[in-house]
C-alpha cells in the first residue's frame, strides 16, 4: 500500500552532470522506502490496475486474393490500427510523484 512507504532517505542530487561535488549540485533530495516489515517474498506480486478511461481505436483491413489460374494464386493482406489511449499515472509510492 501507498502508506507503507514511510522511511525517508535523504541523498544529495548530483545535478545534470551526474557527479557529486561539482558546481551544479542541486542540494538534497528525499526518497521514500518501505519498512522491513513489508520486505520479503510474501509481498512480491503484480497488481493489475484498470484505467479510468475507455480506450477507443479505428482500424482498417484490406485483403486481396487472386484465385488459382494459370498455375498460380496469391493473397495479400494489410491491417492498420490507430489506438487513442490516454495514459494516467498510478502512484505506487511517494517517489513516483516526484520522479515519474
């Protein structure tokens, strides 16, 4: 659960260059971890979350078939989909709000 992320950890932000101790360091950043009570194999699982919106799409399909004549035949097919999907973030920990 979201409330399990209750152990704050403070680290220095290395800035855009990725190196600590340079001029562009941005200060301290607070990250959150969950307590040891929630660590272990009993709490490792995948959670399926339904989106709040309805996805919709448009598709088109073409198929051309040549019947057997003159000792050859053929078939060509084309299928295209345009999916209109707006993704919304589901925050699983406080870190997801600050570092998406």
